[in-house]
């Protein structure tokens, strides 16, 4: 059984605009963020989605709704559903913090000053472990905890998917970068996926997941 997963990063939020860390915390979409959703929908308008999912955040749910409003190929009764296992990474104490300051605090003991420094020198997986270590409450997810829930999410998708399905899933930047690093480590993930961009993964008959493309947002691109 083979199927495709279309991961779309949610539209811009106010915390994105203010350069704040946003994982399990949430903030509304900006006017640009609303437009991000509609533009993503127009690019995917002619894809017949068998299912539409989003993380259990308002920013992802609203983006998903705007995408489906533009879709002309999927069934009219297609109702988006929340999948909590695909929410963004939990950054614990650093939720809502200034991004630059937070990553300096997380990375300083490891000779790094930015998120990209950490994932370049170490990995995005180690960035999660470092975040939990630096969190005075230790509420942040480490890499093992993070992948436990993502694996649950993929197991669920594998249960409900039919051969040839196209599945929409509106999610988050670090999640999409983490999946890309895991399934296509040759891709440069120091480039963050744009709000409203599409990253597609294909699942083959053996359950192997392969990246088809990363961070695609051009109007004339093939989706």
C-alpha cells in the first residue's frame, strides 16, 4: 500500500512575526498568515485529498481550513481532523521566549549561539536533548520523547490510509525539518520551511518513507 503525505507549514502567526519560540503554545494567524493558508490551498487546489489533518493548535487548524476552502478536487464532506501526535516540539520553559536569546541559552554550553549552529555542529536531534537539559523544569521534549509520539502518529496514518491516497497534514516548522532530517539527511535543514510551504513524503508498499520534495511554495511548481 503506497500513499503520499503533504505536510504544509501553518501560516504566519504573531509569535512568528515577533521572533518568539512557538511550540505547544499558540498564537493567532496574522493577516499574512491567513493569506499563507489561502495561497497554499490554491497551489494544492487540484489534489484530491482522501484525508485532511492538522495538529491540535489553532494556527494549524485555521490554516487547514483555508487550504480546503480553495480545494476543488476533494470531496465536499471532507472534514479536517486534529492529530495531536503531529503538534510542534515542546520547548518547555523556552516557550514564548525570544528566539535568539533562547537558543543562545540552550547552545552556549555546547559552543553554539543559534539553532542553526546547533544543528550544523551536532544535529536537530541533539538540539532537542540540549533544550530539555537547559530547561530548569525539564518540561521540554527530548528526542526520544518526541519520536515516540511521531511514531504513534505515523502508525495511525498507516492504519487509515488506502493505496494511492493523498493526505493533507498541516503542521509546523521544526516538525517538518525533523522529518526531513530523519528521512532525507542529505537535505539542508538550516533553511526553515516557509509559512504555507509544502513538503511531501511518499510511503511505499513496504512502509518506507521517502522525501519527494522539501519547502516548496512557488506558484508554478509541481505538487
